[in-house]
C-alpha cells in the first residue's frame, strides 16, 4: 500500500462478531480494528476503500498478531485417505505474491492508476465495488466492475487484458501450496485462502472464547463486558496464568 493504516489488536467482541467469511464480513472486521493515528490514511469506516490485495495485507498482520507467523493446516491425502499436518510461513506466501508483482510489466502511474504493457490504464476495485456486485449476474457484474475500473479503453474489448493485469499487480493471498503426505509420500496441492482461513479460525474458536470468559469471570469476578473488551493477547495470557497455577497446585 502506498498509504498506510494502523489497527488495534483483536478483542473478544471482534472474535464473537465473526459469522461468515465473505467480503462484507472482512470489511466489517477491518473497520472495527482501524485506529485513527496522525499520518495514517484510513480511519474507521474506510475499510471498504481498500482493494482485496490491500485487505489481505491487513489480514496477514491480524493473523500474525493472533496466531503467529506459521500457518498450520490438516489435509486429507487424496492417495491414501490419511490426514496429515502441513505448515508454512506467511512470509513465504507473500514472497511468492511479491515475485508475481516484481515480474509484472504493469506499472503504477500515480493516484492509484496502473498501466498495462498494452497502454490500457485501470485502477483496482475497492471493497465498495465488490459489495455492489452482490446480486449481479456473473458476466454483467464483471462488465459493470471493469467499466468502473478501466480508466482508458473499452471494457468489452480489453476486459480480459485488464483482469490479467490486475492479478499481476495486486495478487490476492489465495493460492495452491504443495503438501507431501508423510504416510505414502504422495504430493498434492492444497488451496490456501488467507481471508477464509483467518475468519474460519476465529469462528472455530468461539467455544474456546466462551470457556475463557467463564474461567476469567469465575477466577477474578470480572464482568463479561470487561473480558470481551480485553486485547486477545492479554486474555490469553491471563488464561494461561490461571491454568498454569491450577496445574502446579494439582501437581501437573
């Protein structure tokens, strides 16, 4: 991003609000996390101005802060039907994406506008425009979107060229990674989508969140509101201190 923004850490209220993995859900999450800081270009309410690629950069920061830099996933082997763990680093994923950008012949010409090798100029679609596609049919929706984003050229004639150029200059964190089964040695591709993976992880942890709130409320007599407003890392640390104390008291 040529501009920059600041976000706060996740809280229980943010985690509890996750009910889907779509564009509107991720825009709402980023909006809740945005912090107005001197010099920053975005404030709360501005998340829909971001492109999908820029949203992924924000989500990567949220993921690292919440879960660390490694991505862990369980995959079903397509050869032997055994489940196995696979891990990779977020940094590796973004290095691959950056390589795509570096090898592209598309150049930035200022004010968020890019120029393809053919001379066609365009800008990237924003979250506002992505949300506006909801309810529009595939072909007509795409034509409408390209019409909004192409600065010079006929969308009907250069649409495919612009789509390819967009993917080169602003690839999203959704790609296939190779995974090898430790049981049979079979190598297969596993699809990873950062937005889907992060929001699903938060929804999956909902029961853990309820357990943590109960434990902290019972131990410290804190209200649910106080606990849900705590930064995620502070809540996790408090829970770890309690469970660690319990383990030592019981000889664990």
